[in-house]
């Protein structure tokens, strides 16, 4: 199992920026896919962005052009840079890791992002 610890959430005004970080308990070289999901009150958890070990990126349409995902394997960390934040981005953001070797996802505990209008 991979332990994931998120940080960087908080309260920001619309149009502002935040950067989320997720540190993994093992080398991210061994993690095939890392990413971020979010869950707003009363809604299902949804994909925000993922990055593969090969560097392929995937974004939800709602965040394209505003959010950027990246990973630093030397620090076992994945980042989510969030710019031009909107009130509808308010949610708990969860870090995600998937390894083909286990074929199961691991999740962080979540970090709250609140965007005020």
C-alpha cells in the first residue's frame, strides 16, 4: 500500500491560485498513474487530472487551461497547480495513486479547497 499525504488546500477568492502537493510513502517511479480527484458536497468523486509514469497527462474538461499537474520523482511528490479558481472548484481534493503491480488504487485523506465568490 502507498501512503499519500496531501497539503496546500485552503480558502481563496475567485480568480486566485493554490498549489496542492501529495507526498507518497514510496518511490513514485513505481507508481504508474498519479493524480487528483475531487468531491464536492452532495456530488460524486470526479477526476481532476492524472499523470502517468511516462508523463502523459489527462485533465477534466472543467479544469483544462487552468490547472496543471506535475510530478517530481526525486521528491516522491505530485503537484496540482490551480489558477483562475472558481467557486465551483470548491471540494475536497484527493490524491490518487495506481500501480499495475497491485491493480488497486490508493487514496490520500483529502485536503479542502474553498473558493469564495
